[in-house]
C-alpha cells in the first residue's frame, strides 16, 4: 500500500502535466493563428506592390 504522500505527489504530477499540456496547446494555437495573419498581411502587401507597378 502506498503512503498518502506518494499518492498526493503522483496526483499532483499528473495534474501538473495535464495543465502544462493544455497551456502548450493553447500557445501553439495562438502561434499558428499569428503565423496565418502575418502570411495574409504579406500577401496583401505583395498584391498592392504589384498593382502599383
């Protein structure tokens, strides 16, 4: 039988890992959205430059 401290530490480790995973996924999603926004902005600028020529 495991001691209460071992069980609590294991539960904390699992919760901490899940929280870190969720935070990582949110950051990745925001990063991808920002990359898409930058790419669209770059395309618009290129199109405007081509129209001005």
